[in-house]
C-alpha cells in the first residue's frame, strides 16, 4: 500500500494535458507491452482492472486514433475501453496502441527527475538506517543489508500489463530490482503530482528494505517479517523528525488501512511487546529482526524476553503457530483479499492474547500477573 508519510518536498511538477507524442518505429521492439500480450491482457482482465484503467485507455485511444474515427465513436457506453479495444482493433491498430502505451510507461521509467528522486530517497534511507544502527536499534548484520540496498535499482513498472501491480504499489521478488507502480489510472493532469507523492512515500523504502534484508534467514514468519520491514521505514521517519519512536504502532488509521496495509500485523507486534507482564524493549525486537536469522543471539534474547513476559516457554513460536492456524481458517472461508485475511487473523490473535490467551498458549494458561509469588515458566 501507499502509506503517505510526507509531502514531495522540492519536487517539480509538470502537468501534461495530452499524452506525449511518440516515434512508433523507435518503440516497436519495446518489451513493456507487445501488441498481442496487451490484447490478451485486456481480453482477460477482470472488470475491476478494466474499470480502473478505463479513463486511461479512453484518452489514449482518442489521442491515437482520433475522436471521430469509427473505432472510437462506435464504442458502446456500457463497455469498457479495454474489452472494446481488445476485440475491435486490427493487428496494426493494436501494435500502435501497444507502442503508445509502451512509450507512456517508458517516459516515466526514463525520466531523469524520477531517477534522481529515487536515488536520493535511497541514499536518505540508507543514511537513516546507519543512524538507527548507531542508536542501538539494529544488529551489526544491518551493515550487510545496507550494502545490498546500495546495489538495488528502482524500476517504474507497467501497471496495466504487470498483474502484480494491479493490487500492489510496488514489489521485490528477488535480485537487485524493486518494481514500483505508477498512476496511469489517474487523469493526466494529476499523474505527475501523484507520482512524486508516491516516490516520497514509504512504499519505495519498504520494498528497498525487503531487498536489503533478503539474504538473511528471517527470524519472523512472513506476516511479521512484513511488519518488521515497515517498522524499519517508520523508525527512520521518527528519528529523522526527532520523535520518540515509542512502540511504533500508529494510533490513527483509516478503514482502508485494513485492506491495503500492515496495520493489523503491526498491532499484533505491538501487543506481543507491550501486553505481557513486562514491556519488551523495541530495540530488542528491531535488533532481532535485523539479525542473521532465527538462531541468532539477538533473536534468542527476544525469545527469552517474550517467554518471561508471557510466562510460558516458546511464547513467540506459539503465537506464530496460532496466527498461521487462524489465517488458514479464514482462507478456507473464502475471503480472497490477502491483506484483509492477514490483518483480520492478526487482530483475532490480538484479541485472544488480551482476552483468552489460553487459545494461543494452551489450556490452563494463566497470565504471569495473575499468579501469586515468583513467575515460573510453564512448560
């Protein structure tokens, strides 16, 4: 998701009232969206995707083929532009459309200002990571992560043809490239401003952090690995602004956050650290997350602290198992929104930790502060 955390300071916005002109021959071999790949994409795209890109395809078709051509004027109002163009363009017309779309995408991908902003943000984030390391929030393994970040490239992708970008603002799937979305679905006059707002948001940095920490064995299961990566970004912002990071849990959030963000999983992490007998130091958690893996010294320290706070051995592992179990149950019930499932599952485990911890830790479990005398770890 795009977590807007600051405005695009210093960015230059140049609204464009019409798509840039192109030399079709120069982009005929562009790999972004070959003609038949684009036709197949438009033919099979779900209605939500066609609706999202309907304005973009409409003004592109009108600009490319002419407002008064039969192809443009005969489109029924009830049909999306994507499905209309997929079924009614000739091979030559589809090649022109694919070339035009490729040029639109490439004009952003090769924009020097976009490249400059992304490189500047990368340097800024790596510098802030170094500040966090000096402040005791990261393990020495973070130095290796920062080196990997320096070698990572940002690529602005094709949100129409790349199915991963239909539901994500960016992704990292291995290697040394982070792929970012671009707002082709917005009116032209708003696209550049929205693009630079996005470049200055936390999303590119979140994916960059994934790349940096990718070579270690994560000490957390996938849902909480996402939380740790997001916490790295929010910690950098907090320290830069001179704020006490506290427990890094955002107290204010929108309803949309539950479907498109890590808010529920961050609430689970917040509960694990703060709702037991003792508050577990945020630095202990961050050092474990940035360490070499599940068997590192820092991770073992975090697990011992959690065992003591919750009064039971292997507390973290029990919480992880319960989270995976709840996620499986929710998936079987048919909800196909991955973000929503993970957030709802995390919030259910939060509620259980606060109200019915025996569902997480086993029958007969009692909170440490409900016992008389010294706390003894349960088996």
